[in-house]
C-alpha cells in the first residue's frame, strides 16, 4: 500500500491547520512555545484591558472579560503560528529544485504564475510572474549560468512586452540576489505599474512567445501544506 500525498485543497480547514502545525514543528520545534507564550501574554493583556475598561461589576462583566481574553489570545496565537509556519515552510523548501516557484504560489489574487518558462539542462530555471509590476522573471539555480539565462529571457520578453516593464529577480543569498524567504515580499514591492485590464493584454502577447518553446515539467512531489493549503494565512502580512 503506497502513501500518496493528500492534496491540501481537499482537506478540511481543521485538517489543514493540523497538518501545517505538524510539518512546521518538524522544522521549528519551538513553535509550540511561541504559540503558548503569545496566547498567555496577549490574553493576559486582554484580561487586564477588559477588566479595567468595562464598566460595572458582577457575572456579566466577568463573562465579557473571559470571552475578550480568549479572542485576543487566540488572535495572537494564530498570527504567531502563521509567521512561524511561513518561516518553517521556507526552510523545508530551501535547496529544493523549483523552490522559488513554490514560494511564488503565496502571491494573492491578481498575479499569474507560470513555472519554468526558461531552463538549462543543469536545472537552472526561470519562472514568470505577471501582475501589477508588469512581467517579473524569477531565476533560481547556479548564479553564473542563471545570469546568461535571465538575460536571454529578458530580451525575448522585452520584444513582445512593448512598453510594459520587465523585471529580473535572481533567488539566492549572494550579492544582488533575493533570499527565498523574502522573494514574495520583494516581488510585491516592485510596485503597481500596470492596470488589471493591461495584465490580460500582457498575457495575450506572451502566448506567441510561449508557443515557440517546449515546456519542462517541474519536479512535483508533495507541496508543503503550509505553502498551499494555508496560503491564505501565510502571505507575510
């Protein structure tokens, strides 16, 4: 009997959270203590706030105070959980083929991600994101080979993009590169240079370019639940 990875999108919300916690704990054992600490600290602050701010006395005030304390504590817990789980997910991805493409799935609606629009035999890759900044080419792999690949892809995209901007991003830890953990935020900070209606036009222009080259399937394997099923909670907010 084979253990086939379960698609996170088919899981219930409760199952997604549980699986995310389990996977995060493997990489970040301290996550439980961060969650507990945030619940106790902010819950305590919430208790003090409600206790001294709410007027009156008696059972009704105590009920409101307890409810407010639990809500504030749970909110703090979930925020800390989301941040720590995001970091853990990036650690799991770091060094894997196609890690940048997986990280880019965390971009919210309004972004179109296309994996492996350029590649080398040594598994250097260029992925493409079309969104508010225009066209963003994201490269991952050996820096020396990747520089030439990105340059080539940039020229190809400029020819069909016209006046729309084309950005290059190289993932890595070297000079001029963007760490995987900061990739999504970096892409989002490139600005809003095209309108939503223009994104459709850009994609139409790119179809002719894509039709001229073969697609290479990205190695699949299980995508960390915290990157796919919990995407809504893990957008780095």
